[in-house]
C-alpha cells in the first residue's frame, strides 16, 4: 500500500516502509525519518538517500524517484553519477590536507609543519580551490614557474609534494588522469633547462675549524655547547637540539638516535669521542632535564635559530648544517677512510637494505676511529699534544 502524507507524519515504529517506484521511508529508533530510493543495477541492489522528512515531503520524494527512474532507463547509474559529482567538488586543498592528516603520525612535528607551510604559501593560493581531478600541467606550472629560479630548493620540494598529493588522490579514487607533476619524462623536459645550480648551505673550510672550536670553548652558553656537539658528531642540528639523556650510553660512549627523530626515519648510532663526551659533561643539564640542550626553562628544545645566533656572534657566515659538509670534505682530503664509512657517519644510505643490515654492526668501531680523528683535528688548539715530536697514529 502506498504511503500518505498523514501516514508518514504518524509513523513512529522503527522500520522501512515501502511506497512505490522504489521509494521507501526509513524510520530509526530515535524517531528520525528519511527517504531512500531502491533500485537494481547490474544485478545489485542500491539504496540512494533522498533527504529527511519533513524537509523533503512525500510529493517531492516521489518526484525525485521518477526523475531517477528516467536516468536508469537511459543507462545512467544515479548513485555512481552522484559520487562522481561529489568527487569533482573535492579540491586540491582538500586532498592535500587529507594526506597530511593521514601521514602526520609517521612524521615529525617539524616535517608536518613544513609540508603544510610550503603548500599554504606556494600552492593553495594558485590551485588550492581547483577540483583535484582537474589539476593539469598548466596548473602545476603556474605554481612552479614563479619560484623555480628564485627558490630552487623550495620549488623542488613543492613539485614533489604536489606529485604526492595527486598520487594520493588517484589512489583514493578522486582523480583519474596521469600525474602532471611527475618529473621524469615530463616536467624535466620543461624545467631542467632553466634549473640553476643548487645553492648549498655555506660551510666553513676545515682549516679554520680548530680556531673556531677554540672560540666556542670560551663561550659559556648552552647553544655554544650544542653547536660543539653538532660539529663533533657531524649530525644535523635538529638531531642535536632534540637529543635526550636516555639516548646516551655512557658505558659504550654511544649516542642512539631513534627513527622518529631522523630525517631518514631510520635509527642511527654515533660513536662519541672523548671531546663529545666532554661536551655532555660541561652542559650540566643531566638530572635537571630530559633534554641535553634544553631552553632556559629546561622543559623544551631551544629556539630553532639558537645555533645560527652563535655563528652570527662570531661574524661567521657558515650555517650549522654546513659543518656536515666541512666534516665530509676533511674526511675526503685528510683521511683514507672509505666513502662508505664517511657516508654512514652522516646517516646517508649506502648500498641496499640487505648490505646495510650486515654492515651496521662491524662499521661502528671503524666509525669510532673516524670520529676520534675528527675530534682530535678540530680540538687541536684546545688540546695541544702533550709530547712534542711524537706522531699520533689512528687506525683507519
């Protein structure tokens, strides 16, 4: 029996009540009422929502059913059509924010913030409100061309992030075309010819390191101690600034950095020289903070620019990260250590995953020799040899 407007108003028992032409009224336990349209397509039954009662009256629901029946008779699947229209309204910004939310538990807070800020500053103003399925090569180029020469490193990261967002959208079924942000065989044909040389972060010549370390020895600030630790361990500044006391094994003189704090998302161990252990002794925060180099409150890491301020204080143009290049150049020109050991010391991936798993253990002691020799070199002015004329040899 077909429903009437009065019947629909008076129904309270939870159930699904059939009308005609596939229209039905669904009543829930809470008393809410909504219209559904039931139809068969390719041997499968589908339920399509038409709105709630009384916002949608019985007459309006019946009229909507008749329109949908016409589409079905024309070979159109109304539910698939509805989903397709919904996908066309999903913007690039929607998909980008969804990807950040999806992966942020695997990222550091800093990395997630960098992802968002780069898209906010360079991408969203240009193509953020475009349907993600309509982003094409022209749209991608409108983002990249203004920054490709002026901000090459940022531009490369932005391109990569656009590509990842569009791949993410395709996997989720919200995009169907090829990725217009891919580099190989596509954007490289347009942008590689105008790519400037990568501007590397400025480093300090290794010949100046002993004199500079002597300056740091006379600096009583915690930031200076942290910068010394960065130099002596050849680590990234963020890894040192976030270092915790429970990561240090004082017996084996080893610093174990967990995967979540590493750029590579792989755990990394650094053998600590006597000079690096001396820095830990001089910082005087053990037992007062979980962090080795905390801020003044002892509760959080120091400001991001703390190490740069130390360099500025001494009129140095080098960057904290640049000391990794200083270490690498010294190792190449002044030692005979294999490249593999030097690269692993910088936490760079070497070889395959299998070869890395076999080499991790037996390279630690060889890396310890490398770090000891580096410490002896940079601390030369602070710790002059006690015995003149006697060579100090270190096993390479």
